[in-house]
C-alpha cells in the first residue's frame, strides 16, 4: 500500500513573506512540485520535476498519480488551500487520508485585515467563474459580503448586481486589488460610484456596514 502523501501547501495571497515556514520547507524539499506557472517560476529549482496547473487538469491528476508512487508530491495552492483551490479536485481523485494540507493566508483574510474588520459574521461568496444565488446576494441590514471576482464579474458589474438585489447606492464597498504586492490598492467608496468607476478585475470586494 502506498504511504506517500500529497502535500497541499498554501502559498498565501502573493508576496513571499506571507508564506508560512512550514509550507516553504515542504516546497523547497519537494522532488515533485505542482503549481501555477508563476508559482513554479518563483519557487521551483532545477533539481525538481514540475507540473504546471493549466486548464488541462487531467494532466495534473495524471502527474500526481504517477509520481505519488515514487515520493511525496507537493501541490502549491494560491491563498489558503481550504478556500476555492485545487484541494477540491485532489479530494475527488485521491483518498483524503493521503492528503496533507498546510494552511495559509487567503486574499480574503488579508482584505478583511486591511480594513481592521472581523470576518466571523461575514458571508463569503465567489464570483470567480460562478455566480452566487440571489438569496446569498440579497440585502440585509447587518450583512457583510466578502467576494472573490474575475474578469467578467468585476468591481463594476458586481456593484450593479448588488444594487439590483436591494443594496442601497450608499452601501459601503472596499475594492482590494493586488493585496500584499507593492502595487496594492484599496479603494473605499459606495456601490453607485463603484458601478461607474473603471472596473477592477480579479480583486476582493467587501460590501456592507462596518
């Protein structure tokens, strides 16, 4: 019986200083390393055999299935592996017992931290390649939304959707882009202005009363 592990290492929101020492140790020691092209360019070494995560997810699964028979496979996941990451795919293809997860800081966590805002009562949603239900988006007086975005569902389009779902034009919104990087930008405004500003893509949006 194979006893080798698949190590899913969270690499944080972007900047290298946000990665935990535990994740860095596993990444550095890996014989087989999987990750996005940018992560591999930053962290892989010439002596490691790598596989890039692309739209061809079957290739990733095949790589892990082959290499796990030889040694541990380390899979780098952006942000925290427990929050909209490749961990879902791995759990569908491998027994959870052989998966070890090293958690990290997600961009969502960092966005709330930048606002000095607790997030234990927030509703966390994703517009990244999907659309939340109207019930999740519906306005409530004390509701706080934290949202992942993509190119299509960006700061402008999501602001318009929220206005259509009962949020007022003056509802507060924080547009958090490129978090942890030198070019980090956080724009605090209201929904009606955000709907008419130049769209910010692939960012974190926090909306509500705080």
